[in-house]
C-alpha cells in the first residue's frame, strides 16, 4: 500500500538521485509542517515556559516535590557548580541572585545557592488549562457559530453566483462576452484596500453594520472563482448541452442537472478557496463588526492581545482550535485540488 513511499530508481539500492529526492522531500516536509508542529506543541506550554529563552520544542513543566514542613510543593533543581554540585535541591524562595534551598531528604537544613549554579529539573507535561481556559474566559461556541455561519453561507452563495456567471461566459455566445470576461479578470489588479471605504458606505446605508450579512454580501462574487469555473466549463462538450435542450430541458435544468455535476472538481476547489478566505478573513469583519456578540473567531483571537500584556498560552490554544475546522475541510477535499486546477486550464 505504501510501497510508493520507498520507491527508488536504483536496481540494487538507493542511488544518488534517490537520496537527493528523499532529502528534498524531507526538507519540504520539515519546512511545511515544522511551524505547525511548533504551534501545536507550544499551545500546551505554560505561560512561563513560553517566555523562556532559548525556547524548548517540547512542552516541559517543572518537577515539584512535596517537602515536609511546607504546605505547597517546591520546585526541584539540580546543582551544577559550587559546594553542592550534583545534588538535587528544592527551592524555598529566591532572594536576588541567590536562592534559599533545602534537601528534600533533610528539610531542616537551609542552603544558599547562586541562581547561576543550578538548572531546573523538568519533565514532559501538557498544560490542558490553556484550552479549558479558552472556554471559561470567552464564549468560544458563539464565535465559532458566527464564523461557521458566515463561512457556510458565503461559500454557498459564492459557488452559486460564480458558477452561474461562469456558465454564461463559457456556454453562451453574445456580443462583448470576451470583453466582460477580461473586465472581470481585470478587477484582480485592484487592491482590496481601495474598495474598503466605498464598500463600508454601501453596507452602512443598507443597515448591515454589525450584521453577518454585511460581511457575507460584499465578497460573494470573486473573479478568481469565475475564471476557475469558466475555464473548467469550457471542457464540457456543447453537444451534451444541445442534446439536453432537444429533450426539452430548460436552461436552468441544463445548468443545474448537467453543468454543475460535471464541474464537481472545479467546484470543490472553489469551495476550499472560499472556506479559507471566509474563515481566515480579518480586516473586513474588523471594520463591519463592532459588537462582541457578532465577532468571528479571528476577531476573538485579536482580543487576547492587550495593550500591555498578551496571554500567549490562550492565544496559541485558540489559534489551534481555529485551524482545526479548515484543516478538516481541506483534508476531505484536497484530492480535488490538483484535478480541478489542472483541468481548468485545458480546453
């Protein structure tokens, strides 16, 4: 089943080309998945561990021991220099550049150790309170529902409107068809920031400020989606549509029953792109939505960043939770990406 992974060109072993190929692919995997793994592992670190330098890859927590005579567990250190080198001592308190420590086996004796002569003992541990704290401090499900509603509705409308425009440009012959198509593609050269003020004025006049529909409607028609679907629909034979018309099929039935099912790979690509655009969108919702009860997850993430202090542990945990839905969608539909994009450029 997985024989293709270890496939090689050499007859009796790996040759230079095989090593270079595996090395290049391995480097690509590290560059692509390395930051994601770092994000996921860092989301399980405590706030103190995130502030350490140099940073550690794995989430490590200090080892604490219960010492007789102390109510709270004490952090354990190994002494690296000085008269107590090699011993494992528990810290009672820190005073300037020195620490007052005790031997767990003999807690009655207090020892003074320079903080530079010790290393904290750590073990692998996950700070699950980073995730539970997200649900306690914020109404995560409300923000999740807001993002899901905007993403799903906007994606459905984007696919519907873009596919209808692409069907007309691909299968109907009318004067100015190519000019209209070029005009649509030309809008890709307009920076989105230029249209922010006009769009906001329109949305404001329509009473859609602080409404999910104010985020949904402006971005429904996308030139990228029209181009992708139009190029794919050009590959559908016109004879097939003419045969349906001869059987008294209406134009809507031709579009809905024949063109859309045959364009499934391209539609899947557009769905993936649309979900990614809507789910990760930040600037336009930030402008339109001002009340916290209509915030999306991206705007909720921004609330973790304070003016003087940032809760990095909560921010990373919520970032991972925000990435999960779009990762699942991509995992289910990724097989259509190569097929849809490749066939969209073939006539």
